[in-house]
C-alpha cells in the first residue's frame, strides 16, 4: 500500500529549523553527524528489542521504549534527506510480528544497506526507508502507532530545544 510521508517531513523540517536556530548550526554542520546517527539509533533500537540476545532471558523493552527508538531513527533518516524528501512510499503492510531470528535478519539487512547509503542517493534511501518501516510492522506495530510515536518524539525534541532558549 502507498503511504504519504509529507506530514512527517513537514514536522521534521520545523524541528530541524528550531535545532539549527537554537544550536546556531548549518546543514553542513549536521549532515555527516546525522548520517552516523541513523546507524547508532538503529543499533539502539535493535538493543531495545533484544531480538539478537540469545544468551539472556532479558525481555524486550516496552512498546513505548521500542517505538521511541524507532522514532529516533526516523528523525535522523528524515533529516538526512530533508532536501530531497521521499513523500510517498510503497509498503507491505501485511507484514505481521516476526520471531527474533527474522527480526535479527532484518536488522542485519538494514545495517548492510546503511553501508551503501550515499547521502544524496535517492533510490538507496527509498529502499532503506521502505525496509525500515517494514521492520516496524515486523516488530508488531501499525503505521498509525509509528506515526504517533514519531510525533511524540518530535514534540519531546521541540521541548528539549526550547530549554536552550535564553
């Protein structure tokens, strides 16, 4: 099914403007760092799911914790491609919650695909974004839950930036 991402990009654009203003930054200051943040946040999400953790009985984080990490990745993904946004994406929303082995494979595939991301390569970003949203479905979440978690995270990030005002 096709999903429109325009609202998410509009929300991210406003947050990015606020961050640049409060932190006195330019796009050049943040581009490389935000790119690395995608990988870091992806691994934090993986850690929160515990899907790879075969040696421990420690359970997956709460839905709120997992969705917040998911939203963190989206924030940096959207920031990376804000100048050339992907406004519509075709997703397989029939994907249901998957077992830990399948989830681990999805994280590995995304990690591998990340190594191919060129900051200005639209087609690879499209594929990454598609696989990432579908990971959300495989984690057991709907597009509405993902969107709501994203909005909640961006609101939280706005409040953080407001705390920097003099």
